[in-house]
C-alpha cells in the first residue's frame, strides 16, 4: 500500500488523469449517480424548484429596473447557484452512508480517485442542468438580455460551477458521518468558495454591463482556483476515504 501510494504521488495528478485504468471506474461511478437520480429525481427537482423560488422572491422583493438588475443581478444569480450547490452536494456521500455502499466502493477494484472524479462529474452535470433552467428565468424576471453574451456567460458558469462542485464533493465526504451535517457543510464550504463567488460574480457583472467586457482576469482566477481545488482533492481524497 505504501509503495502504491508513493508511486501515485510521484506520478502526479496529470499522469494519474491520463492513466487508462482510471476512467472506467470514473464512468462507472458517474453512471451509478445518474441512474440513481433518474430513478429518484430527488436532487434536480427539489433544487430547481428551490432556486426558482429564490430568484422569483428576489425579483419581487425590490422590483429592480434594468440598470439595477445589471448591477445586483449577478450577485443574486450566484447566491442562487450557491444555494443550489449546497442542497445538491449534501446527499452526495450521505446516500452511500445510508445504504452502506461506501465500504463496497472502497473494496471495488478501482482507483479511489475514480470515486471522487465520478461524483464530481455527476454533481457538475446536475448543477449545470439546474443553472441552465435558471438562466432564462433570471433573464425574464430581471429584464436582462443574455443572448449576446451567452458563450462568455456559459464559460463563467462552467468554471464557477466546477469550483463549487470540487470542494463541495470533498466536504460532503468529510461531513457524511457528522451528526449536524446539514449545518456543517455550508459552514465549511462558504469560506472556501468566497474567491470563486467573487470572481464569478465580477465576471458575470462584466458580461451583463451596458458595455460588455470579456472578463479575462476573472476567468483566469476561476480556472486557477479549479486547478488548485482539483489538485488538493486528488491528494486528500484517499486519506478521507480511509477514514
């Protein structure tokens, strides 16, 4: 075990991701998560309804003009995305704990990182679907046109969502055994996600302004944070799984 761990760490994250043996396990975990969600429909439906209600209530609480929407809308949008992510990430490992399948996953002949990457991909897909449903509603309620800047906005959402999902999946594993996991996950997650939320909000605000600008600095910050989160998660997840 020690020799295997040393080999993996010496190879680094890039070589591990390029290893052909990793991806069958990743796709198996990803497919399991998707099948579970298609069967239960508990995550997508609940999260989508909740975030739609949040956006709806925000829009009617202060009745924004178009200029106010461009100023305050990006922050409200990412708050809704954060709420969606927190709701969606919490059951990620709790279901494994409830069904006592985490021990079986540890014994499966797959790399432990395949469990992490498979769950990250599934959570990423679910949150992106929720965001895709939310963006048109946001555009209508806040009187903000997003068609002209949709490619840039999509890129910001992809990078920002990945930055939410990676640490969220890790902290979901950390809090799976905790008694007050519903409170513990947001408390752990919010401080870590502060740079992501600031960069994503500023990038979205630049795109939705009266004179749209390409948020190159914000996108670089998001991409850099995603790489850091992925690297840290790669090195920590094996130890977390053993615990």
